[in-house]
C-alpha cells in the first residue's frame, strides 16, 4: 500500500511530505491513475472522496488567475499563480476524503490583492489506508506551537 503510516514519530512530517512528493512525481504520469482536475471559484469548496481501500493523492493545486474561464470572465491581470499543493497535501493527501473551502486561501496573494483568484486542483485515488492527521500528531504540535 502506498499510504500507510501508523507511527508519525518515526516518519516525521518532513519525511511524510518527501514521500508524498516522490510518489506524486513517479506515479501520476502512469495511465491507470485517473486524475480529476478542475477549477474551483473563490466561494466554492474543493471536495475529494475516494472509495474504500483507497486514499486521496493530490496531483496539483494552484491558486491564482491562470486563465479566463468559469471563475474569471475579464482579461485584467491574467497569468499569476502560486503552487499550493503542499497545503492541500496537509489537508487531503493520505485521507479517504477531504473538504477544503477555497476561501481558506484568501491570505495567499499570487496576484494583485484587488483581483479575485481561483483554485485549480487535481487529485487521484491510490491504494492505501488513511494516515493520522498531521495537525493532531505530536510532531506537528511541537513544530507549530513554539
């Protein structure tokens, strides 16, 4: 199984993220992984759900004003973005499902603050069982409560 972690203290948050990045790099290009990628406007919610026995693996997550489309209809200031896949890894990767409001990204400013941005995100489901929440692990608490 690709995602199975019973002892976060052994792997550590940084080690887990490196493993996720390695798996993403080497497996997402294979033809048997169906990748669902779409745009999520500012007031929408990203929702990833996998079948029993599989977990979410984020393949991409970019926040900004990448192109005209459903979320942006005028051509003012297009082409700015920021990769937010690490944030989405912390919220979704290794879990059977996740729900993240795009509004959670409003403090990320890849473009001028006056312009509304959107999320373009993709994920796939891979064999595995859920990993413990990084936020609840002793490692996360010790790193982020100093």
